[in-house]
C-alpha cells in the first residue's frame, strides 16, 4: 500500500469540500490514490458474497468477466447486457456537464468512469468499502474530475444535497443495511437530483421472506420484494419513480423534489 502525506489531488480536494464539516478529516489519508476514511474498519459484512468483494483476484476479473456473467445470470438471456446497462444508467441519471455525481459502491469504477466522461466540467465521486476494488478503480481512472473514497454507504460523509445525481448499481443487495444506505442517498441528493438503482427482485414462487431465508443466509445476497425499493424511495420523498424488472433484477430511477 502506498500512502502519502502530500497535498491531495485536486479532485479529492473538491470532494472534501462536499463533506459535512464535522466529517472532514484533519489530515486526508490518501492510500493508493483514493481517500481512505475507514482505515482498519470494514463495514462489508461476514457472508461469503460480501467477503468476496474484498478479494484481489475478484477485483481483477470483476469488470470484464464477473460482472457481465453475473448480470446475465441475474437478468436472463433477453435482459440488458453491459452496454445497455451503461446506457440505462446514463439515461436514468440525465447527467449535465457540470453535475456532481456520486457512485455508491462503485466497485472498480466500471460505471464511475462513464459518469466522469459525461460530466467533464463537474465532479464524480466513486465510494466503496473495498480496498482492492478501489485500487483497480484508481488504476483505470483517466479523468481529472474523478475521485475515489473508501467509505461506508450507510454513513456517507457528505453534506445534505451535495450531489445532483447518485447511482447505486449491483450493491444494495450486498450492503448490510440497505435502507440506511437509501436514507443516506436521499439525504445527500440535491433537490431536483436523480437517483438510479439496480438491485435484485423477487419473482416468486416463494414470498420474499422465504427466498431470503435461503439465499441471504447462505450467500449474504438480499432479494428485494418487487415493490420494496420503489416504496422505500417514495417514503423518502422521491418522486417520478420508475421501475424496470428484468429477470431477477430491477432498475429503479427517481427524482428528489425540487
Ligand atoms: C457487485 S459490486 C458493484 C460494483 C458496480 N457498482 C457495478 O454495478 O458493477 C458491489 C460493491 O459494493 C461494495 N460494498 C458492499 N457493502 C458496502 C458498504 N457498506 N459501503 C460501501 N461499499 C460497499 C463492495 O465492496 C463492492 O465493491
């Protein structure tokens, strides 16, 4: 691990300016090119599916092998492939060049880099808890307006309304307290801002509780009921909620009232 006490790069400085003052670290701890807020802390959880996200081997094959295969298994042969998913994320977020964008649980930055390209004059922040994923993300990063933070999706360090658009793809089902992550996403979203989610969706025949009793207890992967995420966003004051179900996955987008 390479750590430095030199002044943080400009995109990390800009990211720190979006923090709640009380959460701003006295000294920015930049590790391998990302801002590390967690140190020895690990909020990812103990289930095998959650631990896997910390592995160096997975980080290396994630974008080109694991994620396309996982998407196909989840969404079926006729569901959207990776290219279509990227297009859907950009559509749902309706990015403008000066937007501030947060990619929650960004993994190796496979979507974060798209957002950085779409918002040349803005700022894009990828946040994840996994050191190995973030190291790959930094290595693949090619934009000056892109910063990575190692932090917990359930305790975002940013001030209220800091971001114009927030993405959280393929992660809520792994996050230990997904409803807290949604609280945080709704809090740091600016009035009029857009959110895009991709997660699991229970399609029966078993009720969601019974499906989770098997799938979640074995793997750590949570299966959401068909209306669980749309309802959660509505309960948090979001509007214009749209859902597309594809196989065992659901894409959900919404907007915060202006
Ligand atoms: C399957 S990857 C998703 C990456 C990318 N968003 C995508 O769509 O391919 C899930 C990520 O969630 C992260 N994660 C899990 N729990 C987290 C938490 N509490 N806070 C931040 N990241 C978390 C993992 O480290 C992992 O990188």
